[in-house]
């Protein structure tokens, strides 16, 4: 079993086909998360098709990436870690390994292991794994987040937010910006278990977060103001990947970006930055907590509202807006909500591709269809 060509599309087609990917690796796996650098590399996290449990990572590199593969293999060998690789037609290189040998996470994982926060094989306790970016795993009653890219604001943001809204307790001192350790909290989230009552509480919590902005200390406000999310740059990056996979989809995304990325109304506030039902932890006794503030920044409140409008079901949307309003939040008008929703739809349009879903092209097209309806 091999790849049918050296185009980026050929490689993506191969890794998203579970039988072909399993044939390439010699074990039963499926792709779980996908990262694409056209004509450079395609990286996937691997999962067991039956249990969904992590099985490590794999990447296919173009000929120019051979030195990267060598470096990763040598580093893994020095530490007794499992990494394999083979050449494919056209000079491509397939490399795969265990999570501890992830090329960008191996150093922070080693540091976390030295503190007793990562034991055994992370595949056994991984909750979420985005190769080359982030690993979230459970360690007894703790959740350990290991980041490839340092988050120097992480502890300060958490300390500020925790004074204003319900969040999981953070138990590390923040000295390592590649690491965050939190108390395991709740037993589900609103993505897995939608609940209007929980959505209403989430609305009230986001209103409290937005309302806290005036209390931000200057040393935190200034770097948060520089964490500006450039929607044009993000949309162009997504379209650039689509150029290598489906040119009509890329052209359509660029055309819609010109209409969808109108400026959001309102003054800037502290926003969550990636708000959706799965970022709201819940418990059976009615507890609700917000989590994952690594993309927090200053932006109009509509940024969080648009993200929720895009990802929640209709009962969840209505309950959230009611909770937000009752807690003192200003709910934008209908046209302003559509503007916020349009921006969220555009910036999340390629999620089916990143999530390694085999029908990604159809699903991306459906999101763009929804965006067109919102813009009418």
C-alpha cells in the first residue's frame, strides 16, 4: 500500500483513507487530527479505529524534509523512543512514532516527565492530542497540558479569570510556559452533553468575563491587546491550504472573505477567543466551568458570541443569549449577530479538514453554503 502521487492532495487522500494509512504503517489506525503544509509535510495524529485511543503520530515529508526526519529519528534513538520511517515513491518519506517522540513536543514532555506529570506512555492517558502543537492528558485527578509553543501569559490569565468566573483550579506555579496543570473538573461538557440550563449559565459566565475587562492590570492588558487575531491572515492561510487540495473551494473562500470579514461592533473586552460548547465543562449536579483560555485576547464581545452562535444548537443559542443578557451583557442586534456569525463561520470553515474527516470537501462546502445564507 502506498501513496498514489506526490501532490499534496494525493498524500492527504492517502492518510484520510483508514485502510491505506493502516497499510502504510502496518497496523490498524485512522487519522484523528491533520496538519498540512502544502508540498512540504502532512502530519496526522493516529487513533485506534475501535476505541479512539491515541496511537501516536505520523507524517509524510517531501524530499526537502529528509534532514528533519533524520534528526527526529536520531533524537528518539538516543532516548530509546519508538520512531520508524520508510521511503515512498517520488522521494517522499513516511515517519511515525509514539507521542513522547513528537518532534516539537518531546522536550516539554521530557520536562513534564521529570516533574512526575507524565508517566508511562501518554497514549494511555491522552485526552486530546494535536501533533506538533499540544497534548492534553489525565494524571490521576489532574489534567496536564503540554504545549509546543510557550504561553508566557497562561498563569497570569488564569489567575485573573479565576477571580471573576468559575474555572478549573490551576495547581502548577506557571514557571514552565510550556506546561499547565489543572484539577480534573466535571464529568462532561456542553459539546458532548448539551443542556439549556448549562448554556444559560455559560452565557452568564461569559458576560462576567467581558465585564471584568476594566479590572485588567496594565501589565496583562498590554500583551493581551497585542494578541490580535487577524481574520484576513487566517482566512488566507486556510485558502492557501485549499489551493493545493481543491482550487474552487479556495476561490470560494477568498470571495466570501471579502464579504464576511466586516469589523465587529462594540468596544474591545477580554474574550475567550475560542468559545464553543466543548469549552464549557459540566457536572451532573449542575456545576459549570469555563476552560481553555490560551487564545484569550482583547476584541469586541461579538467575537465570543459569534463563535457560540456557530457551534451551539438552537436551544443552546437561545439559552446562552438569555443568560448573557440577564447577567448584564449587551446582546447585539440581529444584523450584528449575523456579522459575528459570518466571521466565525469563515474562520472555522476548514475544521472538517483539520479534524481529518474523510468527507472534508463536502463538509467545508456546506459551511460555506451556510455562510452564504448568513450574508444574504
